[in-house]
């Protein structure tokens, strides 16, 4: 096959026609012309000699011939607005392209014409491999797109039985043309909302594969259907209206036959979200439906989204991993970056698939985790929660690699064993008042591991607020709970009526168990920062979950030994700070002498700015 860079050719065409028509109309025109000429490009040569309206007649004839209807494009209205010159440019463009490239061109036009994302090829390849498809497999995709997920499947077996449903009418029409260009004979695609109006409920499938929209909010119509579902798809729990990730998962699950398997791409939020989603995950664990979860490297769905993503594998007939889940942390596998995309390297695809199919654990990459262990963590399904990475980027210029074997063998305790952990209260702007009874500590008040008490906002709290739960005490360590930048502070004195607010977590060392000075130094060390990084969750904003924080590993040392080393460290640090201050002063004096020798000191004065 003479494969071309269709994106580059398309760019040339759009440059020539810029300002003459919308990108959406251009895409529809190109796709229609591909449809009528895919089997015979001479059709376009003939049309060049005729009135532009003949194109619509040829479209009608092709629809009658193939049984494929593109009514959703509203093409007659588009054609009437176009000049003959514009239509001729598209004819000439396609006459220069081998029809073997038509499917790629339809995919490029799909991306160009709509607010629509095409699943990256490396993700498609991974999902197809995980699904373990054979020629007899009946496949369902309730969020079909144009069907690019199945390109390689259909090239091997054009008669593969695939049923899809696509919400967007334009994308649905493009999908019909795309499949026609691939020569698919066993594929059936419906148009409509697969949640509120599924078109496949009278069938069961061996495999379900889908890349559903991440975190989509239900319309009122869809939400009414979810709450009153006649197909009993949501028996594992009602998903929240604000995010239908698990609605798509349960929708696909219901379509599986008794020994079927499903593969979903999901946003990380679906794997750790609280509330009713926690209950859904608990019920999936109880039914032992989840076979594997694979955390993916960041950026694979760029430029459409940068949110962290994963692959969820459901198996109704688990032959292994009974009451276990294969957790694969592939966030650090090799990727290929270009200006336009991020792709999984071939070696990474092989490594992930081998880890999924295997039984052995590999430190920092894959582990078979008991369902009971997952339940103890609020049924969070993030692989990073159970399979700790060994490489962490601490800041812009520091990356550390942990010797997992040594760290596993080290004598450690969990943070919750040596300290109480508390979260700040949810203060809102209306709580603040200049004459308020309480001082509120916010993230912005933490600076150089200290709290700037003189700058704290004042305010009052609601009557039923249990202020004792948020009141700081001497020795507490405060830590930012949101964002990727760690901010710390240690409370060195008791201060009455001073409360910790949301986005901060308080760590209160238990009496006679740990020195708060020592604990702060550990948490701010490269290893401590890596431990904190390993438990972060979140899509757009990273968060430190309380249960995850409780499991952070801390070296186990006697309290007296901690105090002794901190006294020695602080004594030596004090001397070094004094020497550094003296050196800094001498450097400044040398600069002043240089300025005098330059003869410039008498033309300016300097003073500290008053604030």
C-alpha cells in the first residue's frame, strides 16, 4: 500500500481554501467525495466536466447502491453555498491521492471538523491486545467514534462482527464512510446516545471495547433514563450525574455474555472518586469482575486532554486472579514524544501485555493485589496506590530513583502509627471577618517551613464546627494537601484560636513516639517527598488522600536517637548559618567597595521599601 502523510496533504488543501468555506463544511465535502469515488476515482474526473449539483445526484446513487445513508451531514444545504471553484479544488485534491489512503484521510477530516478526539493508535493497539479478540468474537463499542480502534482488526478480518453506537451525527456519518473504505462487511453502527437510548440491548457480546468520554455530565434526559433504567444496567450503583464514567462501564458490562471480557479507557478520577462511586467500586470488587487496571503515562491523549488515564479490564469469567486484581503501574514506561503527540513505544506495549498475562509480581511495575487490601483503601483502583514507582521527579531539576528492594527490607512504620492526621476545615470567604475570633491558616501562609502568623486572616466559624479538630498545637506539622508543590510548616508554639483550613493537612506526632523536628526533616527529604508523590491522586489538581497519607512509610528509629541526631544537626546547622551570614555580608562589603571604586556610590541612595 502506498501510504501517504495525509495530514500534510490536508494542510495544503485547507491552506488553499482558507476563508472560502468552514473547516466543518470542507470536511463533509471531502468525505462525501471519498465515499462516491473510493471504488473509482474516475468518477471525480467525470464530475469536473459537470455542474457542481451533479455531485449530490452521485451521492444519492451511491447511497442507493451501498445502503449507506449520509443524511445526517445535511449535504445538499452545504453544496448550495459552495462555489464551483471550491468543489473543483477538492476533486483535484482527491484525484492526486491513492484511494488506499482514504480511511486515513477520513480520520484526519474527523479530527479537523469537530470537537472530537480520536483514540491514539498505541492505546487502540493495547486495548485490542488486552481484549484477546479472535475472528469469531462479537464486539460492542458503545462510544464508537469513527471506528479507528478496529482498523487493524478489520484489515485482518473485514467480516469481524462489530456493533457500535455513536452520539454525534456527523461523526456517525464519517464512521460509515471510514468503515466502507476499510471494506468492513460485518460492522453495524447506530446513531444515538448509548446511555439513554441504547440500540444493542437485544444482543450479547463476547467483547466490549470503548474509549468513552472522560467525566462527561449527564443531560437531564440521560439522567432521567439512568435513574429509571428499564434494562437494569446500573445494579452496582447509581453513578453521579456529574460524571458518567461508571455509567459507560456498567452499560458495557450489561452487554457482555456470560464469559465475556471488556476493556475501557478511563480517567483516573473514576478510580478514586468518593461518594457513590466508592460504593460502585466496592460492588465490582464483591462481584470479582475486575481483572486488571493499568496506569498509563501522562500525555497519551494529548492534545485532547492531559488528565491522567488508565485502562480497566473487566472479565466475567476470571480463570485466575480470583479475588485479586492485576495492578500495573506503567506511568514510567518508555514513550515517544513528538510535537503533535505522545505514543507508547513498542517495547512498552510488549511489557504491559506481558505483565497483564503473567502471574509474577515485579517491584515498581506490577502486583496482584488482594481485593481485601483494596477495600481497606476505600476501594481505590489506582495502580500507583499499590505498586510504588521507583523513579520520582521531586522538582524541576531533581529526579530520584529508589532501590525498591532495600526500601522494602528497611525497618519502617506507617505514618498513622506514630502520628495523628487531621484535615483542615472548609473555610469560605464569608467566614472571614477582621474582628473574628479565630485565625485561619491557608496554604499561602506557609513559607520556608514556617507559618507567617502576622499575616493570617481572621474569621468566625459556624456554631456546630468542632474547632478542636482543627486547632493547631505545638509540634504539629502542616502539609499542603492539594497541588504538586509540597509546602510544609512546623508549629513551634501553642497559639490559641488558630485553625487549619482546607487544602492543608495536619500531622500531630504521638507523644513519646516521634520528634516532630525529625519527622519534618524526613518528610522534606528526597525519600519522604517520593513517598508523598507516590500516594497523590487527582486529574486536574493533585491531592493527598488521608488514607494514603496514613500509609506513608517512615524509618523506625528510637525517639532518643531522633532527638540526639536533631540536636546535633541543629547545632551544626546554626554554626553554618552564622558562617553563611558572615560570608554573605563580606561579599556585600566587597561589592560596595567595588561600587566606590567605580565612582557611582555618590549618585544614588538605597533603602528598604516600606510595606
